[in-house]
């Protein structure tokens, strides 16, 4: 898996994720023990991210008066857990991302000089500094191979698709099913010919299958919680009642705005367990999306990729005609296959004759012609007859055939370059991470167990 996506998600705080196998443990007066990650602490409450299911995380706000004991992970363990994936992977990062990771690692080293993780952090920092020097001069690493700027531009679709798919897998693994589905939407729209697309479709289908029952449970729980809320409002005094109603209305207004924004962007609405509309919108979207994915020719896509690999091998062996025949199969199975489109351009270029350009050659000057002798003059015996007064014609200008130097590639807009594509992926991750903030809007009480 590419670790580039790890940086993007960790940079956002890994919203909704319960990182690692260790967790904070909270013992309640009721006897319940909650395992999760404490994300916010106030004088009166703790906010804890807990795993609900394989694909869904939830937030619980717990009053300190309900708590018996809190067992926390050591400070350096918590800090290291946030930077443990800041290290080189199969893909390079943007210079600013390198700087951010290097700074975070150095901050950990400075703050926890006695930690057992310092040596690991130092090694990662040095490795990232080395990679950043290569990126600063225009190189880019993709799937473990360093590419020049020109070659990276050719691989834009594959690089962007791979990075987005990595973000999709990371979001799903951290419990952010909606973020994962929105990553898939972005991948399908912007990198439709990427070779990871068939695998991304399969993962999206798995996510949808798990999301449906999770959303159904969340809707049932919402109705129970909402009934309790209404009873609490009815029993509250005038001042408290007004405050409770106003808070609920603000929460619903934010959820409505999120649904409207998702609808306009053609993305998934946030999984806000405090909003019946959000949950219902998700449930309404699942059947149509599942049906659409089922109709995609995934088997043909995979077959096209396999044949494209064979065509590449034939072309590398100078079997151009065989490669051309295979290419027809590639694009027939999957017309958008970027591997096939790249091969098509390479084969076409290999069949073009070298271009020529006329090169002017300087004319050779004519030899000087002696003046004609006057009439009646008698030539000396044995003398050489005088050449004609008419000068010899000068050699004509000739042309020489030379190979035309390759034209400089046309400058492209920033968003069409590989750095631009990666920047867009970063922006996408930011937008997806924002969706998780709606989990803060739910009513501050415990959710009933299923």
C-alpha cells in the first residue's frame, strides 16, 4: 500500500480512526468499560472515538461524573502513534508534505528524547530528508521507482489513481466508510483509466454491503434517542427547554447544509448519527450505487489490463506488429484503459519516419577568372589556353537531411501536472475529513447498545 495516503489522512487527524491496537480505557460507574481514543477533554467531559463495526466508528461524549477511572496511553506512545507512518513508501510526497513530516518527527525527538521510539523517528527523518532532495530537483517516486518529470507526467493517471485508491483503502480501514466512498467517486471521475479501478470497484461494493446494515442500526438508534430527547425537552424548565430546542435546530440545520453540499457535489452525505435526514439519505443512495457498480464490466477491465501487460512485453521486444494486434484487444475490452492508451501512443510514434529540416550549406566561391587577352594577341608557344571570360557557375545551395530535435512538450496547466494531481488528492482528503466533523453534532448522551 502506498504510504502517501497515510500522510494525507494523519495530517487531518485521522478523523474517526482508532489508531493502532492499543487504546485509552475508561471505566464507568455502571460497570461498563469503554475502549477507544480520547480526542477531546474539557473540565466536565471526555470525547472518545470508539469502533462500532468494521467499517464505522462513533464518538461518545462522557461526563466525568460518570467515570470511575481512566487509563491512558503514555504521552510518548500517543505522540508516536500519530507519526509512526511518517516514512518513505512506494510513492514520493510533495515538498511541503516532506517538510511537515520531517518537522513532526523532529518535534517528537525534541519533546521525548528518552523515548524508545527516538531512534526510529531519527531514521525516518533522515530517509525523508534524502527523498526530499530528489523531489526538489523534479524527480518523483511511483510504485518504488523514481521517475523524471517528463516520465511522471506520462504516468499522471496511474499515479493519481493509485494515490486516491490508497486514500480510499486507508479511510475504510480507519472506519470512515463515507470518506472511502467519496475517494472512490473522485478516482472514478478523475482517473477513469487507472489500472486500480477494478480493485476500487470491488472495494466499493464491499463497503456498501457493510454500510447498509450499519446505517439501518444508526437510524433505529436515532429514533430511540430522539424519543428520549423529546421526553427530556418536555420535562425541562422553560430556560433549559429553549436551549435544548435551539441546539437541536442548529444541529439539524448543519446536517441539512451538509446534505445539500453533498448533493451538489454528487458525493456521499456525512454519516451523522444525530441527523435522521443524513442517515436516510445514505440509505436511499446505497441501492442505486450498488446496482450501478454491479453493471460495470470489471471482468473486461481486468482482462484488458492483462492483455496490456502482454502488449508491453511484445513492444519492448520490438515485436511491434504483435503489440499492435494485442492493443486492439486491450482497447476493445476497456476503451479507457490508460495502459492501452499509452501503448497506442508509443506504437504510433515508433512507426513515424524521422522528421527532416533543410540545413543551408554555404556556397563555394568560384575560382578567379583571368582577363581575356586582346584580339590578335598571339599566345606564347606551349602556353595554356586562357579560360573563358564567363565564370564557372557557383555550386547551388544544397540541403542535408538531419533528424529534427524533439519538440519541447507544451506547457500544461498546474492541475494537469502530477504535482497538481497529487495536490488535488490532498484537497480531496481535506474535504472528506471535514465530513467527519458532523459526528460532533450528535446529542451528548450515550447511544443505546444494539
